């Protein structure tokens, strides 16, 4: 398996623009997690899905953030409108039930 | 509140030394514990997963131990090499939870 695949790896955009980050989890993993990492706050859990269903989105900072998982092999994290304080590295991770967690390489977002 | 603490925050050692990274957690009711490595600008790479019924796990020069009663895990790195330089994160899956609680990591620098 190729592991967790994220795109884009880097995104530079201007304040107010819509940003969409994509993730393909490892096949067979029924849990998918979105994290955000910054120097100030470290690694933060934004939302996670089980069998494509959002279970806990309490970490999503604002209504500007939304996440979907239309099928077992694809998820998106959308920020609309983006703000400079959203600049961070966004990670997607997947795991089997209570099993080992595997991370993607991350999407580095810069909002100017 | 369930927390994970890693001490020290940073560690610098000369090549060849054996070293120990520490991780402590506040609740002994854990399901498993996972150690990760993160290189600058990269995602998190899983190193070892220890189930609550296990006392230790080994992979090459790495050995992770788990003592639930004292709320501690250690990551032992034998014969350290400059390529071991990275940030090491500990994460705990508490019983009844599907998510991991992460420590803030220990930044390791191994000098030649």
C-alpha cells in the first residue's frame, strides 16, 4: 500500500480564498483523522470519521472549516474563507479500529 | 484531564550514546501507546505500538517499554546515530476512546 496520500503538499493562497485539502487513507482502514500542526499549538485533532461518518468535530476551530468523507477512499478538508491564522501543516491519518495510526506527509498551507 | 507529557523537550547527545526518552500519562486505563518520529517538514512516522497487555516492543535499535501502573513509557535508542535526529512523539489511546492524546515531543539532536 502507498500509505496515506495527501494533496496538495504545499498551498499558498490569499486571505479570503477557498482552500480544499485532500486525503486518501490506507485501504481497509475504517478510521480517518484530520490534524493541524503549528509551532505554537503543536498537533491538534480537528475531526475524525469512522466508516465515513463524522464522529467528533469538536476540534474544528470555526464554521469556516468543514470536512467530508464521501466514500472510504477519499476525504476533504475545506476552509472558506481562509485567513492568515489558518496557516499550518494539515495532516491526514488513518487506522484500523484502535490500531496503529499512520500519517500522510501533510499539506503545508500558507495564507497571505 | 487526560494528558501526555514528554521530558525532556530537547536533548543533544554525541553519536554512539544510548539514550532514553520519557513519556508519562495521567490515567492508567489505556488501550495502547504509540511512538512516532517526525523529521523537519515531514509527516509522523510510526515507530512502535505497544498494546496495554504488553510490557515492551522492539524494532532494531529501538525498544519501547510500558508501565501502566506508574503511567510511564520509555523509548530506548541504542548506539545513537546522526540520522536519529528528529522529534519523537508519544501518543496514548485511552480506554474507551478512538483518538490518541499526543505529547508535545522531544527534539533529539545526535551530533557526529
